[in-house]
C-alpha cells in the first residue's frame, strides 16, 4: 500500500485529494504529494528495504502508488561507481558517479515514468502521453508498451535521431512539433485539458516527480546508509535536483540515515542556463531564455522548478555552474576515457561542472562527492561524432597495419607538441 495522503500546494499549503491534477486552484502554485509519515516510519526500515527487489521498487512504501500494480520494467538501483581516475584528473579526492545510463531505456526518466504510469493505471487512464526532449519520450513509449496502454509522445522536431528511434521502436504515436521544448510543453498543457490522457509531466506531474527522489535514496543506501557531502546534478526544469535533496531529507526524517549536511550544486548548458544566471545574479527570479545548445535534454528555457532549485542551493550552500558546447563535448570524452561511461550531453555538462567546481575551490578537501550521470551517449552521437579519431584503414597484412599505426602515432605526437 502507499502512504500518500493528499496533494498540497507548495505555495499556499492548501490540500487536495489524490487526483490527476497539478496546480492549485487558489494561487496557481504547483502541487506535490504528502504522506502519512507516522505510517511510513512503522512500515519502513533498513532491513525491509534491503529485502526488497533490486530496483527502485525496493522503496515502494515511500512512493505515491500501489506497488502491487506497478508498471515495472526494472528501473533503478543503478550502479554507484567510485570514480578514481576521473577524480584524479579533476583533483577530487573522493568522487562517485551515479550511473543512470544503466536504466532500461538508458536514462533516469525510467524512474519518474514507472511511478507516473502506475498511478495513471490506478486512475483508469488508457493513454500515456508526454512532452519531451527525448529521454522521457523513450521511457513513456516503453512503459506504455509494457502496460498495454496507448502512447502519444510529443517532441521538438530537431531532436537527435537516436532519441527518435528510441521512442519509435515501441510504436507510440510520435508527434514532432516545430518549436523548442517550451513550445511542446505549452501544447501538451492545452491538450491535457481537452483529452482524457495521462500526461506524465502535466496532469500526472505530482506523482511523476516523486520517482526522482529514489536517486537520493539509492545513493544514501549504496554509501552504507549515509548522505554524501556534496552532490552535482544536471538541471533542466530543476525538478531532479530538488527531488534528490528531498529523498535525502526523507531518509533522515525516517531515521534511516543521520542528519543530512549535503551541499547541492547544479550544472546547466550555457546555451540554456536560466537557473545558473539567476544564481550568479543573486536572485531567485528565473528569467526564461530561448535554448541554444547541443544539450537538448537540458534545453528547458522556462524551468518550472527553478525557483525551488535556487532555494535548495541557498539552504545547502551549493553552487551553480554552466558549460559551453565545446566544454560539453570535452566532458563527454573525459568521462568516457577515464571511467568507461559514454554519457549523453547532460553527462558532459556534469563532468565540466565538476571540473570547474574543483578548479575554483567549490569542492572542499575531503568531501565525498556524488555526480549524477543521467543518460547514455548512444542517444546523442551527433554531439561527438566529428571530434573522434577515425579508424585506421589497412589492408589485411602486418606491414600495412604497422605503417598506419606508426603514422597515427607520429601525427598524435605532432598534435600534442603543437
């Protein structure tokens, strides 16, 4: 059973029944799920969690839906990797990577969609829909296929080919909108009022967003039931960043870990960095921007949770950094060449963020740092394709191979010395 008890406005605190709605009727503030904390404390322990499945459903009692009816394609409980080689390259002593590339559709979006799809079935919806920069479209299409639901996914028309294929393979109705993500999201908000569909990030958003907090749960459990000292998180809408912090706080509130003193830092692409811009200006007034970046998964120019993300930064002593497109590419390559993880552009943003924070003293000596890698690189091959060395072309004999290898090595030495 779920201990979810109501929806509550994050601004005026009015409460609503657990229904497919997402905005307060009085002040238009966003709604979020609240729980029976006493019931959760009685039901949840370290032992009960450790005895659960090796997926995010090990935290079923902390989620807003019925786990017995879960639309479950095994999202979550992804690797937490000690990143010694990347840490050495960046000058970070104690660095870990939470690798959500390992999810079923290769991004963290499987966490939010498994919750939203399960709740949509509880409400009796027959169609699952979303506005997406790509990863969410993949996950919605996959979960709908698994659940036997119709899927309608809306994407910007200039999306990377890997993400288009990664949705189309599940046979949803795929709609490419001429515009950026904010245009797509606006259209979906209008459609949600007209059609009886479960838009996972519109009318299902309060439930959907709760899936992200499982990243905080998992990191704390995988570190031996403790919170990290510092988290570095990619930011688009800001929801993921805020919910990771919420997950750590909830674990502490339930007595599963000690007090949380985690510093929460966020990273954005420079070409779509409204949260970073507000942080640098010392304001919580987030001004919308028109995205212009290769990091399409982070290209949300009007971030719904930007204000709340800035509040967490202020509360925790976190920082905000941005990365140019060239830095994003270099970050992708550095992560791959040190830790063997091929991440999409958001991973390049996070790796660059780590580099800049370390260089500026934003990561303190001895801090245990966890960086969140949220999607796999095969989805965004276009970002790096033209920057990689081509294969050696040789005839099938040793002489041809050795000549080509010698030429390549000589050329690399010359480039390094230039």
